C-alpha cells in the first residue's frame, strides 16, 4: 500500500513526486510517421497545472462535469489530469463516435465543457453554435500547448468518495449508462495493479485500447504513470505499425 501521512497516495501526488525525482524522464510519448512527440515528467506536470488554471479561469468550478473527446495522445492525458486537478469530473467520450452521436451523452451527463481534439472541434462548434446549450469548448491542442504559468492551478483537495470520472458503457444491449467511479475506486485499482504486476519506472507501456474505457485508462495510463514508467501511444493499431515498437 502506498501511503502518505497515513492516507492512500494519489495519482497527482505521484506525478509531483516523479516530476521532482526524475524530471527529465519521458512520461508520455507518441510515435508519428516523422518521429516521436515526447513529454518529460517535469513538462507533464507543468502542462497539467497550466491547463488546469485555464479551465478554472474560464469559469469551471469543482464538481462540474467536463467531457473529454479525442484519440489516445499525450494531449488527452494532460487534459484528463487538468480536469482532475481543477476539481472537475471527467466524462470520457468514445472517439469513434461522431459528435452528433455523442450529443445524448453530453447532455445526459450535464456537461459544462468539452475538451476535444481539432478533428472533432469543428463538428462540435456546429452543434452548439445556436447558443442554446451553455457548453464551453476547448481544443486539446491549444489547451495543452499553453506556455508555463508561474502560478499554475493549485490541486483540488478531493475526498476519497468524490466522483473522479463517469464512464459510459458501450450500450451494446441498450442506451449507454454512466458508471460513477470515485477517487478511492480508481486509486485502489491503481495501487493493487502496481503492486501485483510490479510495474516500475524502468518500464515502457504501449497504450493501444481507447482511453475512454476504464480498463485501458487505469491499466495503460494511470498505473504506469503512478509507477514512474513511460507510456507510449501508437498513431495506429494496425499490426505492421505496432511491430515497429518492438
């Protein structure tokens, strides 16, 4: 059990820990046809705090629901942590669905904001251009490219029972249903996984499955970062592309 002052250590506390202990180690990277996009643990923490401050400055309050809509990428991960640091509830959307097909979930989840990558932002802007839906839109690329702020956002102080994320089921047998996962739910899974699999800071984890699902998010992103490992995203899940990582 990872404890700090007698309490279960959080993923954010571990990010701070690794940003200080191994600031130049690669935390997130994504392979593109032309090379790698790489983010160190120090840069990851700076970007998360800066993006969180931007969300708070835009009017988002603790407890507000924010949808996260995009492909697996370092920007997706930074946006996830930015929402969490600022006190929000993360509602991941299936990147394979169109914005229009995601509209019911956006409305049902009572989202106050949507953070989306540029390929989906145009369609979202068209859906919400009439102004009847008070939903703020943020670009993943712009939010995560903000320059470092000297006074980035403070970390919101969650209770273990507070909701961290609402994960919607695939809806194969009916309408998608939102599953509320608390901070304690997620942290207990992370700590059990890290202890059982002995993942460490020397590991490099290839993230393939869509991060809007709980399993790949906890197993393929949060747990490796908790352990100080590197998470690598593929630009494609085709077998020939994946072979290039090994």
